[in-house]
């Protein structure tokens, strides 16, 4: 799969994922907060399967 998550998107995913995981671990938002794991993983590997299905790309300029 090709990289389809840009730098800003990547940072936002990782930060939001960590916040969700922390809130779930503290019991503030329940078990659904562990969805943050998906955000962190997609941010780290820079590949989002949903973006691939929808044909989206936040990487900016495409290389020729």
C-alpha cells in the first residue's frame, strides 16, 4: 500500500490517539477510547485503509 497520510494528519492522529487511550485507561470515556490505538498505528505507519478505499490522500504533492 502507498503512503496516504500527510505530516499534519499524522501528528493529529497520533496526538488524538494518545489522548483517547489515556482517557480510556483512566476510565473517563470507557472502552471505546481504545479506538485511539487505530489512530496511533495509522499515524505511525502513514497508511490509512479508509483513505485508500475513499481515494483520499493528505500527503500533499504526489511524486511523478
